[in-house]
C-alpha cells in the first residue's frame, strides 16, 4: 500500500503491484499505513479500467 486518500464515507487506496499502480475504493473504516501488505479480491462487474495514456475509461 502506497497512499490512502480519505474522502468521507470512502477512501481511495493506492496499491503497487510490481511496476503497476491500482487504486481501490474502500469504506473509510478500513485503516492502512504506507507499506502495509493488503489482500484484494476484485469483483469483475465493479472494476473500472482506464487507458494509461489517455485516462479514458476502457469499456
């Protein structure tokens, strides 16, 4: 875990996987500190993917 952005009811957690970074939205009751190892389970119907060069949503 690289960074946590608390946004009220939710937090955005920046997670680095090898050279890639993903952002995870979670409830604010979760508490993480930089360097923590976390486990992720991705729900395919709720995941959003963006083009790295344009920032546009990939549909």
